[in-house]
C-alpha cells in the first residue's frame, strides 16, 4: 500500500511540473501577436507601434522578424466602402480569421464589416538583420474610399530590447 501512495504522490508532483511548464510557455507567448482596435476618422493618420522586444523567448529565437496583428477598424462613417494597401514594410493584408488560412487582399477588394467593425489581419515581415536595433522599420496601411485616401495607419516597428 505504501508503494502505491508514493507512486500517486510522484505522479501528482510530475503533473504539477507539467502544468507549470505549460503555464510558463503560455506566458512567454502572450505578446507574439497583437489585438488592437483603432478609431478611423476621415483624412486622419493613426499611429500603431509594434514592439518586437515583448515577444516571448521561443518566438524571438525562431522567428523574430515576423509579427501578426489583428486590427479592428472602426470608421467614423458607418456605410463607407474601404480598400487598403500596405507600403514601406513587407506585409500580408487579409480579412482571414485568427485560426483560418489568410487569403491576401487585392488592392480593389472592399473590406467587409463583421460585428460593426472592419477586421484586418496583418502579418509584418522585416529583414532579420534589422531586428537587432531599436528602430526596426516604418510603413503604412493606407485605406481608400474609391480612389480617394480615407485614412492612414502609420506602422512603426521597434525592438525595446535594443534601446
């Protein structure tokens, strides 16, 4: 009977160890992607800063130059039909979900509203060698209403580990 209790205690301690290890990995990956809500006014420029220094250790070692962010854009006018283009940084713009496959938006594709906002998934890629400095890169996501510029999201990528 004593051996069985020691086995159960050892299993319980091993289970706690695995649980804390998984909790640590989850905590490390907390900033591997961003979720941001942005209010858009007509003819306005909104700034959005991505800090690669907040990424978890595993992500920073494996893929430090790629960052995914999920933007929820709220235009000032309700029934506006917007298209978007990325400039300055290599970026994949999509309206795909967090869990599905991202299909690249073409420049003439109108953004579709979901739950009162325009979801925009952005995957930013910067050169791997530029990650080892504070100012990594700058770019912009330009939103157009027809052919006229509606708003600009200025994207700045920094790495706070090299301040």
